[in-house]
C-alpha cells in the first residue's frame, strides 16, 4: 500500500474522487514545504515556487489504484509524482503528490483549491 496526497479534483466532492472510493481516507493536512498552486480549470502544484503550504487529503491506496492515478495524471509526462511530507492532524505522513510546473491560470495563494 502507498499513501497519496490529493489537492484538487481527486478530493472528496470533486469529479475524479471516484478513483479513490475504495481507498482508505487517512487524514487531511498541509504540505510541510511551501509550493505554488495554479488553477486553470484544474489545479497544478508547482515545486519551483514557494508560496504556501498546500491543503489536501491523504489516502492509502493499492498499487492498482496508484497505477490508475498515474494514468489519470499522465505520470511522468504531464504530472510528476514525488514523495513529500504532509503535516496531518496528529502526525506527519510521507505521501506521493502529483506536481506540474505549469504556471497558467490563477495563482491560488491560500494553497487550498476550494478557497480561491
């Protein structure tokens, strides 16, 4: 099993969350490091800029689900999956996050895709 940190359309209440319905929700939290989030219909987290911590959800996923997420995100060609540290409600989690250094659309200074 692997941990994945999702911050956009894979979060609960969004269109791609269906891919995580069979996965276990672990925690909500913020990335330890600061990144930039842009949104142009879909969000992009950029690891070239330090703007804010990113808010999202941590899920425990099977290797099969991780492969499905990689297909959705176009890893490694469109988004690139990298391990990061998430500061959860009671502990830190080492989880995968999908990065894309696209700088188009609006900068989401809050780091929360739902707070623009």
